[in-house]
C-alpha cells in the first residue's frame, strides 16, 4: 500500500506540474496582443500561432531528436517527483524512530532489562531499532565498544538513507544537461539552415532558436525543485540520524559500569537467534 500511495501522490504532482504549464502556454498563445496592446482576434491568433508558439508546437516542432529530448525531460521530472515523494514519506521521525519503540526501550532500560529492550527492537523494525540493536549486541564488551558500534551503525543507516536521496540529486542534475543538449541540437539545426541559404525568413529562424532555448528552460524547471528537495531532505535526514545517535547514547549511559553475567549473555544469544 505504501508504494501504491507514493505512486499515486507522484502521479498527481506530475499531472499538476505538466498539465498546468501546458494549459498556461496554450492560453497564452490564444490571447496574443498587437503592438497597441489590444487583444488580437482568434483568426489573427491562429495565423500567428501557425508559425509556432504553443507548447505542443515547441515539443513536436523541434525535430525527432528534440521531441525525444522533451519526453526524456518529462520522464526525468516524473522520476524526480516520485523519488522526492518517496523520500519525504520515508524521512519522518515517526518512520525512522517510532515513539512506541522509544517508550518501550526507555521503560526496559529504566528497569535494567536489556533483553526486553532488544525484544522491543526486534518487534519494531526501523532505523532507530537497528542502531539500538547494534549497541545491545556489544553490551558485554564495555562502553567504549558500545560507542564504536553505535557510531558505525549510525553511519551505515545514514548511508542507506543517502542512497535513496541521491536519486533525487541525479534527476536534478540530469535536467540542465538534457536541456543544454536540446539547445545545442536546435542551434546546430539553425546554423545548418543558415549555411544552406535559409536565412531569408527571420521569423522562422527566431522561432527555431526559441524552440531550442525552451529545452534549457524545461531542464531548469526540473532541476531547481529537485535540487531544493534534495538538500532539504538531506539536512532533515542528517538531523534525525544525529538525534537517534544521541538518544541511543542517552539510553546506554547507565551501562558504563554494568557487568553482564552469563545468564544475560545466554538471553542475548537467544534473542538474537
């Protein structure tokens, strides 16, 4: 259900971010004004729009390569939205460090029952439970070893989160590159037309250059929100990992001078099995 809800949310955002600009571009093309500021009649708009100007004309009027680049930009934007929604759902305090887990471990540690704390971690899988489990597995080896285990587990969980987040960054970085490639392709076609003696129609030449530049604008439209989402989610993930590490060490402060007996070690092994 989580994957279905994330996919539906991403689809809704994608529709909002693609259909709305297309409608705006089309309405803009249908309400052009003349040099006096008066709205042109529909017949005049149609004759002017036939030379290019609507968003559909921009997408499908830039040649086969240009059209493929536009569809690649749309796909890149769709993936950027999907991964942003996915990471936004994942990187939440209630997902990474459930309140129920913290309460159960806190009560178990207050009673000195480490086995119960480990059982709570195994019953509530999460990033926080992974860090706590790594600490409890080394409880018989001393507090310094526990600190090292907590640090290593925190770094591992942070890397796992970053691997998910990096896809948002990849989509954001691909946008300008695809846009620039489309612009270069359009400029190549324009200069090829100039070289073949097709410089007589200045309006057609300007329209061709405009279509090429629109791909750069499309790439930036994909890139700017993606990069913003990436850094925002990355900072949030880093804060939560630091908070989980600090919370874990606070739970384990009472184990500085604790010695684990053979019975408890046997219980640890039973819980881990």
